[in-house]
C-alpha cells in the first residue's frame, strides 16, 4: 500500500505513515541505499526486520526525497545526516511513522494494540492519571498513555526518565482522535507538552512537537 498519509502539520513539520504490504523486492526498488545502509540491511537476518528497515527509508524518500539519509548516534537515536531537520521514527507490526521538522523538536510513537497491556500498566501509569473503566475503551486508553509517554521520552532525548515517576498525562476523554496534555518533571526538566493522537484500525498513534530548549 505504501504511504497512507502525508500530513503537513505546519510550515515546518510533516508527518507520514507507511503501511507495509509490499514484498522486499518492491521496497528495494523504492529506495536508494548507500554503502552504510546496504551493510546495515544485510546484517538483518529476519524478513520482518528488513521490511521495517526498508519501509522507513521508503517513507523518508516519500517525505523528503531519495537523497535523505538517516544516521544513528551511540544510543541508536536517529538523525538526518545533513542535519536539516529534527526527526522521530516509530514502527509496529505493519505500520511505520516518521515525524520531522525544520524548527521543532519532535516525538512520535505508534503501537499495534495486541497485548494485554493492562497487566503492565503498573509500570507506567501513576496515581495522577485516570484510565477509563469502560472495557470497550480501557485498552485503547492505556495504549494512548504508553504512546504519549514514548513520544515525550523521545522528544526530551534524556536518559534515566521513568515513565511512571517523571511522565504524566492529564486526564482526557477517549476519542478516535484528539489532543492531550503531558508533562515531564525531573531534576533537569520541567516542561509541559501538547500531544495529538489518532487511531488507525488497531493502532494507536501519538505525536508531539515543540520549539523549546531543555537545560
């Protein structure tokens, strides 16, 4: 299927989502891998990991052109090689998402809602957060909290952040799409963020962007 959305959030930020329905040979035709990418690609032994790798490059080419290149730091955080944009990447099951901006830091996360996330909620939900008791919404609500906290973690780019202790999502009504508020509180960070979410089939997607400086 390829790119299912290419959305300009403002004049400097763009969000894209790719649905993987192609085989490897088709995806290889859509990308222009350099020597570093080819070496990394050949290092993957599983087909699913190769599909993920290629889908990220295919989506990036769709958003920014085939010359755009991703590099990684020692913590495996992605950057654009030319430094032209901030970038955040997420992948789950058959979807890949990229959020990039020329002027704002960004964070995005998507998750395929498959597991019994309720059994793990004690690891990332704190007492200030309210989760729906409606069985039809509870699972989705928990996944939105998880994705929101992943997005906050990525935008802050700081190690040692506890999802339960340092990240808080304000109570919100569950819808197919909407806006939520989140906060990061550590010894070094005291910031509030606007986050945006949507649902696609059985996926939860949350992203955030902000022009700010972390001390």
